[in-house]
């Protein structure tokens, strides 16, 4: 079997179909298709059960006020699950290994959580910047240090 140096970059095929095509279409199969009926077949039943399970697990430790985050958290978890499942296929790349994607997902959610806390409970949020019993001369330095660590 003669191989050149560049044969390692060729796309693998299965029955004449490039596997990269299958790996890009695979996540779309996991999403439910719009239909007039609530439950159409076993696949959509499984998809609805799975999304309900993820939502229930995410919302169990939260109070009723935190349930307004259910849609964004559930969709984020399902997106991350599908992207990471793609990485299990041979010759595919998992985008969550890149810092740019992780920061693009994490920074807006962190900022939204921080700003929501400052808006709803400003004294408690700002109280975390200064430990209890701090000597008066250390207060300005500790506020700068805690703000930087936040």
C-alpha cells in the first residue's frame, strides 16, 4: 500500500459518502422537526424526554425566580452536548477545545449573571467585595483586589 505524505488529510469515506458530510448532518437529526402533533414517533418522544430530563436536572436546585433561565440554559446544554458528541466521530474536530468558543459562550453568561445580581441585590453583590471585619486602612486595596478577582 503506497501512501503519500498528504493522504492523511483526505476525507474518509464510507460507501462512497464522505464522513464529514455525515458528521455535519448528524446534529440536525437530534433536533425535533416541527409538526402539528405533540408526539409523532419514537424519535420525537425520545427527544422530548431528553430535553425534559435536561431541563429538570438544571432547574431542580433553583428557586422559581431562576426558572426564567430555563430556555437559555437548556439550549446551551443541548448545544454543548451535540458539539461534544461530534468530537467522538473519527476525523472530526471538537470546537469546544478552542478558547475562543468557550469564552464566547462563557463571558456573556457570566456578565449577565453579574449584572442581574447587581441590579436585583446591589448591597449583597457589593458586600462580596469586602470581607467582614476588614481593617479600615485595607478597605480600598481589598476592593480593588476583589474586583480584579471577580
